[in-house]
């Protein structure tokens, strides 16, 4: 193990919850090197937790341990687990959908259930902060090499990992249809589930116009013609573009503006986007 | 010393103030391992600084050094000090109430006044950023072992440490009365000063209904019957509960909702909560 | 090199972008010690990026490597560079004005252009996240000592570094005129470009009243008489003051209040402040 431990949660950074988790981890082994993925996951949003893991985990060295605590079911019968990814990182998390993207896109090699008895000594008085009392503690023992992955509870079938519903993007009759998975929060770009490989089927070339429509449920809320660009520098400031984002999926943005704010676009439930080549060209 | 240095402040993370403190500390010894408790303490709020220290400090290894800079009196005659807790951590802070919770709940073993001459070389031009020029510098020297605790200025009586007013919770005629000390900020739960031991005097059992009233000054602003739960999973989503929080005190929440937002509940000055067993049961 | 790597960006902390950069850096060398300056630079605001570098860089040990990614021109022809400061730190950044304050106030000893071929293997599919694929990668190699500064592309003339327009403060006919460069964000103090040395020409002494006027374009939006104070403790709570800030420039504040909020004062473009000794004294 490389002694790297990375925390993610929906706790925010304005109180002492994250620092309490860090203290627990460093009490296990003060030489651990702790980092944070993000603690700004919207409360209880396991989909976002899953997406943010995909955005970061694959870039970390083999043997890095992630602890993700977005846990609407804290204290319930939901399983706690440690997953080992195909790329060699470990993720300690409630098995509640938080592994969905990693499982689908990267792959989980093996998953083990954490025994309910395995927790920090002296923490039995409360059942409401498993981030501190269970997950940070176990993640730290794993990252420190005190506990081997193979010693953590019983393995179970990777196919039994809880998966959130994730509609597939599709290409039919010259039209791509996908969902808006998330926003590039600070910049207001729409990040879709349409991969660059699927987009390639449109046969569009750099600077071609793409005809996009966005739906909230059955209602069309936006239509425009946007430039397919390799970089933001391919368009003017204030001009819309469609491009391959850092997750290798298609995204829609306004150069130095916010597409989501400009057109009041949301994500996930009920939001849909279609793309086709502009016919007039 | 374990070379762990943890910073807390009301500076926020949107400018370079915290990074300047970190640079000063790492210039003292680049092998220090720096962490942050939180930098989102509301400006000048020493009560919150005190509470957040209690939430995190006890979970850190012996020998960890905390630097807390919430300092409405920067440049005034208020003392700067280093406190050693009964559990073996050190806290470098203005002595302005920031040590109140630690002193009361954990205990301070010894406290020493920092001499006014002890500060970073070349920092005399300004008297407005003691976080960088005094506290981070001294905390770093302590954490690095360059300066021993016993060498830091003169000790003074622990009873002279500035204590903020903290009303005691009480149990009278079958009714618990306490204050709302803070919120579990992201989740909107009310964290009271009623300990689980005091609550035990109600004789309530899991799933009993508790009759709670909340007052802002003399005005009752909320009353409801909430379930005493061991975990959030004991109640439905959207149902209110009362539970033992991660500080071993009683808290009131809505499962996956915000109690504070739902009923416009505030904290501290003038806010009061009472709890008794529901009579109808 | 001291293995310290400090990241700055306009990415915010609510998604996985910063953690992806950190993962890339630690994949180069897991023993690097990563810190953050701030990730809350307003999107595309190179002036703010430049100012925050000045606020932090000089306090870090020699050999520290900064990576600053505020990059409105990502994918365009703008140069990427590594600058070595006169004080011995390195800054990896797009050469887009982000070095303006450091160049002017601290000084750049040497600057080298990063070759466009130098980037993380396997990152060619996207041109929109150079923070992860170029800057963090190169900064990590530099901080780890894998790549020497002298081996990073070709040097170019320091005079060719892109400089943002920064009006000079001046003293004429007993009146100081300057700009409001930024706010002490959490506290609402106005940080001007008037240095303490220039202010000294007023001949004001501690507790003298200073007559200040603030203009938005040609319109005067505020005038008041504020106390020249050495520390906040020189004035009452709620009283305005002018003082030498932690950057050795003059700042205007309300003790425990927000001057910027109270009088709706903004920064930079078109905002101007004048100061003179109050004539009535």
C-alpha cells in the first residue's frame, strides 16, 4: 500500500466532521497521507458520489484507498464494503449505488463486505457517524497495511453491487439521445452520457454545426445550433460549443459563460439531450 | 511531536490567507504534515471556534498541534497562548473563549502565555495577520519540536483561561431543558447541549415519542412529537427523530430533510429546547 | 527540490477536478506533499489568480512548486510556462497575466516555455483539461526532481511575460489616489494598491483622521473620515479604520463589520479611492 487515503463525503467543510475522520485515520497511522476528493456532494446524493469517484479514482496510483461517505441509510441494513477496482485502487463505502460508475466504466475486480463488528473502539455510543467510526477507521487500516484487503470480511459477487439506474445513450436514425449526468459545476457546462465514440457516428467534423435539443420530461426547453469544437479556443467568447470533455464524453458549454444558467438546464431525472448534424450545412 | 499541524480559522478558502499560513509553517520545517480543521468559522465567532475544536481535537493523536485563529481582538491586549489538553494535543490560539469547550469537556492540563516578542522575523510592518505572523509560526515550531511546550512563555492558571458563557442543561419535574449549541450545518439537525446521560433520566426507550418544544426567547416557535431513534433508519424518510449524535449529545433531525430549515430554528442566544416523554403513550 | 507542490485554480472544490490533478501528481511521485492555494478564483479571473499568488508564494520555502490554472484560453495559442521567482519558488501556469503581481512585486528570475508535446501520456483525447493533463503533470515532475527547471523548454525574455494592466497609485497635491485591487473576502475590507511607503507621504500619525472618497467611474459613491489605526483594537467595534494590511498596503475596514457590504463597494475596473489628511484637525 502507498499510504495514500482520499476522503469523499457530503459533510461539507464548515464543521469538524471531516477533521474528526482525519484524526481517526491519523491515529491509526500518523504517516498516512490524507487527501480529499470533495466533501461538497449534495446531501444523500449517491449518484453524484458515484460520478465524482469516476472523475478522480482512475488518476490515482495503484494501492490508493478512497473512503466515500454519502450514506442516507446510515444505521440501516445496507452493506458496507471495500471494492478493489480493475485499475488497483480501493474504495471503502456503503454499498448503496456509490460504486455504479466505477463498476460500469472502470470495473470492480473484487468486493468484500465489512463486518458490522469492525469499528473504532469506544464508538458504540452513537450510530450516526459511520464516516468517522467505521469508514475512516477501516480505510486507514487498509491504507496503512495493518489490514490486508483479503482479510476484510467475506467477498461477495461483484454482480450484487448496488447499481443506480443509468440510461444508455443511443444513436438511431441519425440522432443521438442521451442524458445530462452532471454539470461542470463552476462553469455551467452540461456533461452528457454520450461518449466521444458514440458521437463519432454522427460523422461530424471540427467546426461543423450540431443541432441540439434539450428536454425536461416531455417538454422541449432549448434548441440551438452549436459548433463542434476541439477546444474552447475554436469559438468566440460567448459562443456555444460542443466538445469532448475530460471524461471522454460530449459536453455543451458557452465559452466563458454558463450554459446551464443561461438556459436553466438541470441534470438527471427527466432531462434529456438530442444531437444531430445541422441539416442546412 | 508527531509533526502534525492542524489549522482552523474564520478566513475562508477563497483567498491566499490560509496558504500564506501554511507557507510560513512549512518554511519552519518542510516535513510538517499540515491539515485543516475548518476555515469556515463565521467571522469572529469564538463560540463556534470552540465547538469545532471539541468536535475534532480529541480524535487526533497525542502530540498533534492545533492552531485556531478566530481573533476579533487581533492587536489588542488579549493573551496568546498554547494549551495542552488532558488528552495530549496542543492548541495555539488567542485566549478569547476559543478554548471553552475543550476546557470544560476534555480538560486543559497546562496553559502558557506566548510572549509578544515571539513572532516571525520581518513581520513587524503589520499588526493585522497574527494567524500568519504569530500563530502559524509558533504552532509550526512546536509541531516540529524546535520549541518545546515548556519553553513557550510563562504558564498561567488554567482557571484564568477565558470561558464563554455556556448554560447547563437541566432535568426538573420530568422535563429536560437545554440550548441549541450548533447545527449539523449541511443537514440542518439541531445539536443540543443535553448529554445522552442526562437524557437517560427521561427513561425513554427506542421508538418512544418525545414531546419537544423550541423557544426563541420567550416565544414558543415549535412543538412536535418526535421518535427517539437509535439510528436514522429507525424512522421513515421525512420523519423527525431525536437521537444521540456523534458528540454524545441529543440531536433533533428530519430523516433526509433539514429540521432547522423546515421550522426556521436558530442556535445559541435565546434559543431553548425542552424535551419530555409524550404523555399519551 | 523540497517535494512541495501547491495547486491553485478556478475549479472550485465541489467536483472531482482538483482530485484528478492531485492523482496525476501523486502518480508521478507518491511522496510529493500537495497543498492548495485556493480553488475559488472566480472563473477565468487571471487578475485574481495573479493577486492570490502574490499573497502566498513569497511565504513558501525555496524550491516549492506552484501550479496555477486559471486558463480562459485553454487550447489556444497562449504559451504555457514555468517561471522561477527571485525568491526561489517555481510557478507553472499559462502565461496569460497570472504572473503579473509576482513579476512586478517579487520579480521573476527566469521563465521557460513548456513544449506543447510535454503532457501526460494517454491524455490526447481531450484539449479541455490542461490542469490535469499538462500543468499538474509538469509541476509534479519538477517538484519531484524528475525534470530540472533548466530542462523545461526554451527560456524566453522575462520582459515578454504577459502583464495585466495595473494602474500605479500616486501622491499629488497632498492627495493619494489608488485602486481597490481586491477584498479581504470574508471580512469585506478594501485592499488598495497604495503601499504603506506611499501612504507615509501623507505624514499621518496613529489615530489621525483620514478623509477618504471612493469613486465608481466618475461617480463618487462614498466619503467618510476614518481613523488611521495600527491595529483593529485602536478603534471601537463598528468603527471604520484605515490600516497597513498583511500585504504592506493600505486597507479600509469596519472593525468586525464589512466595509464593502456596508457601502456597496466593488473592486478593480473603474473603482478608485482617494485619501488625504482630514483638514479640520
